[in-house]
C-alpha cells in the first residue's frame, strides 16, 4: 500500500458526505444549508453530526421564581402575563416580557430585538434560563434562553438536558438541535468507527455512534463526559497517526534535519572532551539514528581526531545499545562507554539502565521527548560525571503548540514577566450591557476630562472589511463629537489614515490637545498616553481576550486609577453566544493577568487551523489563527492529558505498522486520509 497518504484517488462519498440541502432533513432548505456552510463550515451530514454542543442547559430541573438568587445562572418556568415592546431614548427598542408562577413574577428583557415581540403571547408557558439580576426592585433576566412549553413536553427541547450549539445568522440553536436530532435518526447507524477494535476495547471506549448520540443529547452528565472523552481521544489519535506516518516517511526520504543538529552538537561536545548519549523511544528509531550518525561522520573519518589523549581512540566511534544488543556485543558497547572510547552512544531506554556508565558524559540528546517521562530524562542526565550534569538537547520533528510545549517540558527553564511597573494601579474593568452603564461611562469621561485626563473610545471590530471598519469609525466619531460630547475636543484615528495624519492626531493626544480619541484597533500596541484614564470598547464581544487585554493596556499607564468599560452587543439570532461572550468579558473584569487571559482565549475561541489548505507559494497556506479549525472535539489547552495518551498510542501503532497497511488499521488509514491528507504536506513544508 502506498505510504503517500495524500496522493491517492479520493473514495466515492457516502451518505454522510452528501450536502445538507439534499439530505432529507425537515426544515433544512437550500438557503439554510448555505447559511450553515458560510457561517459554521457545516456542509455535509457528517459535519452536522460532528457539530457538537458548546454547552448544555438543564431544563429537567427548574426552580420556582421566589427561589432564584441574584447573580446565579438558573432555570425557571412560568406563564406570560405581559408583553411590552417600545422604543425608548435614542430610538432603541426595549422588549419586556413578564412571566409569573404561583410564587412571583420575573421580567425577561431584550434590547433592539423588536422582531421578538410577535414571538410571545399572553397565556403562553415558557421555560427560561439565564443570569438573574435586579433592576428597580424587579427580578430581571437579560437576553435569556427560552423555549415554549408544549403539552406533554417536547423531548427534543424541554424537560431534559438540552444542547446549545454554535449558531450563525438566520439559524437558531433550536433549529440546529432539531436538524441534529433528525440526522441522528436517519443517519446515526451509518457512523463508522475508525479506531482499531483492540484499542477501543483496551481503553474501555464507547463506540463512535453511541458517543455522537450521547454528546448531542446526553442522558446524564457522566455519560456525556465519557462520550466526549471518546471523541476527543479519537480526534487526537487520528491526528497523531497522520503526523506519525508523515514523520516516518520524511525521515526515510529526506530526514527532518534533527539528526544533523544532533551530530553537530555531539561534535562540539567531542571538541570539549566529552561523550554524547543519544536516546530514542524505539529500537527502530534508535537503529535509524545510529546508521545516520555513522553516515554523517564517515566523511570526517580521515581527519585527525581532536587531541583528547586516549579518549575516543583513533576516530569517531559510534556505538549502539538497545534491548536487542546482547552477549559480547553488549559487553563491548558497555566497555567502550565506560572507557571513553565511544564518542556517541545511541540507544533506547537501555542507556539509563543500571550498569551503563560513561567516562565523561557531556551531552544528553533526547529524541521525541514526549515519549519519555521526566524521570527518564533525569536518569539520563544523572549519568554525567559527579557534580556536573550534562547539557541536554530535546528534539522533535512534530510541531507542538507553544502552550503544550511549556507544559510537556515544564521542568525546563521558562521565563515570565508577571509584575506591573512600579507605581502602576491595575485597571478596573466593567462589563456594560445597558443604557444605564453607557450613561455612567460618559459621566466618568466628563469627570476625568474635567480633571485634566483623557479617554479612548474603541470602535466595533468589522471583520474582513477594512473599508467598512473605517466607515463605522467615522460614523462613531461624528456621533460622539456632535451628540455625546459637543463641548469636548474629540479626535479620530484609524488604520486607513496615512502615517503623517495618524502621527499628527497622536501628537495632539500626547500634547493634551484632544480630550477624547475615537479609534479602531490601530492603537492596540505602541501607544503610550499616561494621561489616559478611561476607555470604552464598543461591541467588546467581537474581540478576543488577548486583543482586549492589549487595548485595555492603553489606559492606566500613569499613576492614576483607570477604568475600562466593555460594552457588549450580541447577535440576537445566536442566543448561546451570550454565555460565551459573558464568560470572556467577565474574565477580563476579573483579572489583569495577560497569560491567564491568553490561555482562556485559546480555550474559548479554539486554536484555529493547525493545517492550512491553500498553496504556500501563493500565500494562501497560512492557517487561520482562531475559530473551530481542524479540531472539532478537542481543545489543545483543556485536553492536554488526552493528547499525551493519544499521541503515545498512535506513535506506538505506527512504529509497528508504518503505513497502516494492516487490515485491522484500514478504517484508521481511511479516516487519516479523509481528515488530514490534503493538509499534512503543508504542515511539514512550512
């Protein structure tokens, strides 16, 4: 079987690979399919089944209204007694729906969502979920999740733990839930398992079909977690298998360059009169390194060895020591290591066994460190001369995200700057969701300007359209200058201005000639205005946490207290986005630690694409930095332990079956091709 996994003819698509528009799913029209494809990348039945929920709401247990507590996320139900939709100040629409049970009443509030008014009628029964607040003595939930209660109960949507899927404009989470439910009924039995049966049995994993069903419509939290673990392990195992296949192939055709680096380091150690230990995780790899090292050193054999006395004898002596080296060969290898005759000792775990001694070990090289434990690396370093540990070189040809590298290699040196400059006061961050908060923010700006301070107002992020972003900034500038702060000096800066114009504006800010600066993210970095003490970020939910942290860092750079207001305006057609946005924004309000925020940002927004699809030469191969990317179930930060286990299993399997030619691995090879065959080349080409 060919080992070029990306170059074989594609297999005929099966039922799971058909476009959604023709899949016979009720309500999923061509127009809806287009929205799902454009907004979520969900194009086929398989994509829909793998579009797992982002969170869950437990509608099986509800509380009476009087038992709800301020600040908690809770679920209740009641009867609609009043529907009030009206336009208030600044022509903003306010919809208030009052529900009541036998213990009290509760208001549900939506801003600028007039279309919802016709959704509610008096006498209608609702189950609602959200965070409880109090406003003017009245219990309130803003932008709640809600479902109508029907006679007898709707088992897809109510009376149980229900999934909340990511949505896109024009498609609600309720619709997606129904689509998934229908797809599972029609196509669930066709879901095949790519994992070898022996692996599934050995690790006690659920079948893929059962896991897909459970993760969408969980019967219990325990079962849901087991299902999710199965899908995460499978995804990381398939990914690791593809990387392992590609890595083995590269090492046999062209090599990854690691061994050349290892030999160069060994030559430096040799020049200082020291030996090198080169440890690999498998005998096959150790033997391969042994042959390559000897081949690389052969052209140097006729050169005079470094003058180190008797050390290394008359040349570069490379010795192999693995479990298969026995008898006289093993005895001779140990003698060469102990006497110093061996310049490089290449081997497996055998290198750290009792009885293996070095004359003067100065360099320890560990290949594929993730295959070893920390204690094994320590044991190798302990083979150095008393009182001095050898230098350590850790190598891998497989890319590992930086956060995972820091965790896997946590015992190595890592430098972190985690203190603020002297005199700095942490910026106070407030999440703002209503007109009252906006009025408060504007009052604070006036107060601070009266004290001689300055403020920033950051315009909403308009993705994929610099021209629209500029228009939005110019429009906001005019509104702020003419309607909000006509008495103040207001300036504007954005990315489309030429360098001279931008510098002129920033010079005016630095000189104190402007009170308020309306800006896009062009001020995200490199702007130091110690006099700025207030910032407003509009539509803050559109920004990533790391970017918000950078923006917030533009205020509070002096010794005065500073405040950053994060205003949120969430797409009314994506109800579940509220919870995600509030998680991120509340995190911003709770900490000024950029490292913590960066990790949370990775966890919430995803790692982006690990493998780009386009042509590197044409500049289209760069991977996306955020979003769902290649991983649909796993999260590289949260699932580190699973990644380590899946990776170990996958590389072990590929060591035994380098091209997955065994019939028992046929399904796995097919899944590797389907998921990653068109992208692995780009990864290694980069």
